[in-house]
């Protein structure tokens, strides 16, 4: 009789299974309409996140509280959410017309409304990826809140440690804490978190703002307080999904409004019949690449173009940015701030109205039918499919758009190399399903050589959420025959929409060109180089503009 072979799963397989389980669970909870994250209904999500141990959440599986991960998440959630027992995810249901002030997290464009002391409403208008993102972030902070509770609660009767009482006193102070009081509070909070005084001191100011310099203490206090009340008083935190959100999700409602607005503007300006090039990028690099350098050369004498772009990217450069925008608006640019709820602003450039001699592209060789460039701000995850799918559809069912190319520039995690490097994908692989999209990329690695920036070419994986990746899974993608060079969240969704519009639905030309290029925001395989380790600063300026210029050179036929 044959011996039964013992088959064990690798960490990569366990991680893959944990991600799959999380997404099935989140969809189930969404269909159910509500759940209690720290109750029985939240068990599966918590267990999967702890099994996965994503790089971005650092020490999630340990007793001590994770600080960098907490900062990363708090910057993507509305101010005050740590105080709320009830979190209601809604569609765009008219709160912008009420007295409620919109709270927009610093690192995520979503409107949130504090309804009362206990409830926060979060508007979801960017599709399922937004729900996955917020639910994993909330699960993480609730797990951390129970770690705080475990360290300060001394018995079942609700007696708390001296450190906790001292923290409470500091939080109740209405004014900014003087240095001595702040350091006393940090000493107590360091004990509560299982961290050193220095570790807390180093991250303290990153949580604060001008209006709330001591926000770090408030975040820790409220997370712990609600966790204690969950155990002592059985007041469980609850996440609900509004009926309107459940009804609307997946039906491209916001994407359709967004795309129709763009086509109406094209029609009003007699641009619908012209060749169109779509670029997904930020709201400054195309405009600055075309107009900024000739305008600012006298101000920045003997400085390189990239120096000028860096100056424009600085937070204090509002005035010079507005000069560039003013010039662009006089020379064929139409600005379309978003009103659809997608949070994707748009710029339209009519190249027929541009005096090319006075631009950064004096050698532009445009054919007679001068093209129109549509620049759309970054989409978020699955939203990329919704927006491009709607944009490439005919206008009012009969007017086909002459879309000649779609170019995608984005930020991505890199698996070989470091921040600021460039990745040129040859295919997109969908994590979880292994659906794959091979395409002929008009951009190549060779085009970027000689600029002191490392360039990598190969397949890229479109992940279901950047905050769910762990080292084992990424190493598998990188080191196996998949040969993945990086990870991002939108690529395969863009390609799915482009392929269906050009090859199946025939709503845009069959030979539509595609260009994909990404610059590295982090390397999740390197300790200390994940997204939680901080932003790119000016490191991202050169690759951003390099990619933008290469895209524009192809559109303007510059050899």
C-alpha cells in the first residue's frame, strides 16, 4: 500500500487563500448589510488579516501596537472616525446639500460626514475597491484597539492601569500640551503601546496637524476607550452599508455621469469628431510639460526642465502653478473639475489652439485633424474599468469616438529596485483570478535609458488592495515563472475595458494604441521601504515627467 504523501501549503499559498477568503467575506458582509467587526460576524475578516500579516501593517500579529501601519491607515480615514461606534458606508446620497461639513482624509479622496458623536458616514463612489480598502483599514485599527485594551484593562470589572488614567487626563486638556506635559503623556502612552519613548516621539508629530498637534494621543485614547466599552458594556462597534449603496454598486452610475459630462463638453466645443488620445495621469504633469518651461525659463535661468518641474511640485508653489494654468486655459485647455462623484477631475487639450513654438514641444508634427487630449486623474482599483468602459462607449449610442490611444501613467510598488525607478509592463495579471492581459506596449524600456533612473520591463500584477500584500506572496510572483516586476491596482481593469471596446464592441478603432508606465512609490519586499514608510517627496518628480514627456512625444509624432 502506498504511503499517503503529506502535502503542506507554502506561505505564499496560505497568503493567497487568506486574500481570497477576505474578499469573499467582504462581499458576503456587504450583501448582508451590516456586521460587527469585533464580534462573531467579523471573525473571518480578522482571522484572514492576521493570517496574511500584510507588510504595510507591520507588527499586526504581535502584542505591541503597530505605529507606521496605524499612521498609514489614519491618513486614509476621516478625522474623528476613531471616536465613532457606528460607521455607515453610503453612496452619494445628497449629504453635500446639507449642513454637514465634508471631511476628506488627507491621503484618500472620499467625502465623509460626521452625523453625530457616535456615527461617521463614508461616501463610496469609486466602486468595490473603495469598500475593500476601507474595510481592511478599519479591521486593522480595530485589531490594534483591542491590543491597547488588553494592555490597560486590569480585570473584568473595568479597572484600568495608571498609564491609562494619565493618558485620559492629557487627552481631556483643551489646549495644546506644553512640552513637559506632552513628554509625560508620551511616556505613559509608550507603556500602553509596548513601544519605546523614542519610537513614539519619532512618529508623534506625523499624526498631528496645526489644529490638533496632539492628535496621536487622541487616536490612541479613543481606539482604546471604544475597545474597553465593547468588552465591559458590550457596546459593539458596527459597520453598515446603506440600502442605496447596495442597490447602486457595480452599475457604473458615477462612471456614466462622468463620461457623459466629458462627451457633452467635447460636443459643445466641436471636438467629438477629432482624433482623441486619453491619458490617465495627475492634473499637472501634462499641462506643465507643454506650457511650464518656456513660461518659467526666465525666472529659473540656467536651470534644467526637471528643476522647474520640482519647483512646481513644491507645496509653496501655488502662485507659479496658477500662472501655468492661466496660460494653458488661454491656449486650448478646458478644465473639468469632477461633479459626478468619481473624484476624477479632467482636462481637455485642443491641440489646434496651441502655439507649439511657445511650448516644451516646438517640434510637434501633428496631422491635419489636430488631436484632442483628454487627461483624467487617477482612478482607484476597479473604478478604472468603470470609467474607461463608459468613456469609450459611443456618445448617445450613435456617435463613435475616434480614440487613437490610451496611455496610463501611475504609481506602483516595485519588486526589484527602489523608490523612483520606472516599470514598463508587458502584461497585467489579475491577482486572485490569474486572468491575464497581454498587450503591445508602445513604450519600451530603451526609451528611458540614459536618465539616471533604473528601468524594469516585465509583467505586473494588479492587486485587489495595496494594503493586503505580504512578502511571501510577492516573492512568489517575482521569483516564479510569472516574473512579476511590480504591483499596482488598476492596470488589468483599464486593459479589460480597452480590449472589450476595441476588439469586441468595436466602439473605438481596432488598432487603438496603449501605453503603460509606472514609477515606483515603494518596494514592499524591502524592510522599511513599504508605503507605510512615507511618501516619495521630490523623488517622484523626475520619473513622473519623464514618462509624461515620452507619452506626449509619441502623440505629437516627435521622433
